[in-house]
C-alpha cells in the first residue's frame, strides 16, 4: 500500500505543477478579459439567485436558479471544506489558507466563464436541462474525442472516486464520535449510506434537487454558526492567526519543514478540490437551471465559489488554527478538525461535527452522482448504462466507507487534476463567447432591463458555436422579453 501511495504521490507532484500553471494562468486571463466580473457584479449574484424558473413541461417547473446552485453547492460543500482543509493546514501550515483564498478569487472568474458556457450550450432533457464541458466541447468546438474523454473522466471521478472520499470521511467522523476505529462501525455506516444513496439517485435530477435545496443551506449554516462561536471564544487570538496565515503564505516563517512550494501546492490543491473552479464539474449543475440569461447562472456559480472557500473553508481553518494543535507530523483529516473544535467548545463539538459532516458529505454524494449522470447521458441514451452506473456509485459509496484515507485522497488529486486540464483546454478558446454573452447582459442591465438572452441578439448572432445554442431560440417562456419587468432601478 505504501509503495502505491508513493507512486501516486510522484504522479501528483508532477501533474499538479502543470495544473497550477494552467489553472492560475487561465484564471488571470479570465480576470483580465472579463474586467474582474467576479467582483464587479457581486450585487447581481444575489439578485439572480432568486429568479423563478419557467415550466419545462406542462404543469412542471424547471430547475430554479437556487436549486441549480444547491446542486453545485452539494458537491462543493462537503469533506473538502472540513477534512480537505485540515489536510492542507497539516501539510502546508497556516499559509495554505491564504493560497486557498487566492485561488477562490481568481477562480471566481473561471467559474463564471465555464458556467456561462454550460448555459449557452445546454440541451433540453425530459424534466430539466443538462449540459457541461462535454456539451460545449462538442457544440462549440466540435471536439467530440476530447468531450468523450472528459465525460469518462468526470463520471469516474465524481461517481466513484469523490464519492468514496465523502463516504470515507463520514465513516471516519462517526468512528471518532464512538471513539472506536472498529471495522464493524465503518461497515454499518457504509451499508446505510449505500441504501440512502440508492433511494435518491434512482429518482432522477428533480429528486436530487429537492433534497439538496434543504440539506445544504441548513447544515452549512449550522457549521458556520458554530465556527463563529469558536472565533468569538478566541477573539483575542484572531489577529495573531491572520498574521500567521499571511506570513507563512510567503515563507517568511518556516512551518514544520514545509517549503514555500509545498504551502502553495497544498493551498491550491485543496482550494480546487473544494470550490471546483475550472474543473468542469460545476457547469454540469449550472446547465440544469431555467434562467432568462446564461450570465445569471455564471454569476450565481461565482457566488458559490466565494461561499465555499471564503466562508466555509475559512471557518474550518479558523477552528483548527485557533485551537493551536501540534500540526507537525499530523495527516490532518476529519479527526484533526473534530479534535480542534472540541478544544474550543468541549467534547460535544466532536459529535456536532459528525452530524454536520454526515449530512454535508451525503449531499455531496448526491451532487457528485448527478455530474456523472449528466455525462453518461451525453455518451449514450441507453438507460441500462445509466442504471449500471447508479449501481456502481452505490458500491463505491460502500467501499469508500471501509477504505484507506490517504489512498482515496491521493486518487482524488490525480483525477481532479486531469479534469481541470481537460476542461480548461476547451474553455480558454471559448473565452470570446463568454465575453459576448457578458456584453449582452451588461447592455441590458445598463438599459434598466432584466436581461434575457436570445441567440438572434446582435452581440451573439454568428459567433462561434452559434448553431449549437439550441435552447436560446425564444421557446422557453422565461426568455420572452414581453414577460420581463423593466425597471430603471433593477
């Protein structure tokens, strides 16, 4: 096992040098070309998230902007925010937190571009829309081969590997609550998770959205609230904590032997795993929404990056750093966060975090599964393949609960890196499409209109992949201009 981990670690070290260059380089490019859309349009993000959907079929509403947000948040907000941040802090020190923040700010622009493209090139499904990188690779670039590769990679990554990560963290947190590492506990947890997963994923995207819109906001709010209690209890230590985060970020202080490269690498890896900007996963959720303009879902998913990393990941980092644990030699993970929380609020914190992570990680399992389903449907319309995929997802959820923590996380790093490279190779050439859509949105906002999108609009007609914008021909009632409210103060 150790030799396998070492081999995967060597692959990760080389792969992630490439990923970091591409991720940060493309992110800066998107920041420059969109003129910091992730900052300029923050108020619009909150307006767009409450937009009501239109009927996707007679008597049945489509997926709302908020539901699409919670599907992506279900995947984002999970063990990456708790166990992943703990690993980053344990291996890279406090400075890793700074680089997570930086990757979130840069990633906000990346998320806007990829999620907007997903909306532009989405297709109609029986009870919603679907889309994502495989769709814009095909419809805008005609890169069918790369699209198939991406569809396979994301189905394996989210359906199998990342879901194993989530169930592994659930089993680990439950075992910590029972103060026992007995295999029987993990087996029981795995069986329960597998049964619950099967009950939901065999119900389709509407059931998935219905579950995530309640689970994610409630559990995330509870976790943030307790984190703020920890900050309040240790308020005098907060200035020193922020100083430590910044100084360690630039190698001003040595931390547990962590070189500056390790600090940055851990921050970027865990930041990407948590907020997923650039990986090509979130666009699959963004495409499901019935909205009046593609840019709205781009802005909403940018908000999702901030919520995930700037808020939820920071809460975890604060809980750990304010407890001042001995991080040297620690592997991090769920146990580190649980013990740190217990240091501040007492032993009940261990059990509280168990409850929170069970629900957050389970919602991630559901969101992760949907990303795979969307891409299985891209590859084939044969329902037997989808049913087989669902069965394998359930098996991986069980397997992850009884598996090895370091191995599962190492595999997650490999696959997330491959996804990011593949997705960004397609997104960068399509920057012009996203910019045209943003100009269309901005023009209407300046005119006092609630923006709606039509492929016949002056900025859009004839641009790359124009004939692939099949859902923007005005057939969706939410895109009818005569139904939109005009307000100079909107």
